[in-house]
């Protein structure tokens, strides 16, 4: 992102809201230059108008704030939070309960066979897994995961890998066998799906 626009977003994050004139003063730029950057940021869906201030003379001053899309650009520490929230040990029932809850979000009710497999992989990709299906004629069906969205936590907490395996079973509606794992140094997590699911 262009440096001035990034700085505008940072100022709006710090202040909550500001006008073009206030931003120009803070940045040491002319208001017309800042308005150009604000127009681009608004077109990109990163800022929105909150209200218009009128003081009787001169042009009305528009007050801007960040959108939710812009808020997502700032650093998050979900990983640190998860490390502190996870209990010391998760029982197999705890793992199944969390996986069931995560799986329900995919809304796969009524789907079976290839339709369910495809929908499950699409859901995993929405969650950042970089998943894909591998099929070969009448051979086994595989789900390959190229990105572990919890990698750093999983390296410390083996339960996370167990959770992912149970999540695969919840999503696919069938038992799976994990034959490789990113956490163990493999390039991907690979799950063999029971043949009758395909």
C-alpha cells in the first residue's frame, strides 16, 4: 500500500476519526493531496464518512473513520490469545466438541459423496487451509492441506493436530487417516478418505 495512505489509516486507527484538514496537518501535506488519498481509500472500501461538519463558511468538512475491512489490515494476536485460552490438556471429548462446532459452520447437512467432499474443501479454503482433493479413478480419495492455519500453536500443542483430524471427519462425514503432517516437517497434511465417501 502507498505510504501516505498507510499513514492515513494508522492515524484514523489511533484517533478514531478525522477530517482531511486534520489529517493534512498531521501529515504535513496540503488538504487537496490528502483528499485525493481519501478518495482512493474510500473507493477501496477502507474508510467511510461518519458525518459532515459545517461552520457556515468554507467547504463542509467530512469526518472519516475506518471500515471493518481496514481494521483487518492491522496486526492481530489471535495466536497468543489461543495459547493462553487453551487449557493445559484437551480430552478427546473436548477435541470432538470443538471440531463438531467448527464443522457445523460449514453447513454441509444433506450433502454426501463428491458434493460433500467438494463443499468441505471449499470450506477449508475459506479458513485458510489451502486444501485440495486428489482422486484417481477407482483409487482412494485424498484431501491435501498445504497450509496449517494454526502452525505455531500446533507445534507446541499436539492436540491441535488431533483436532484437525477430527474436523476432517466431521466435514467429510467419514473416517480419515492422516499419512503426513506439516507439523512433523512434511510439505502437507494428507488425509486418506474412506473409499465409500467418494
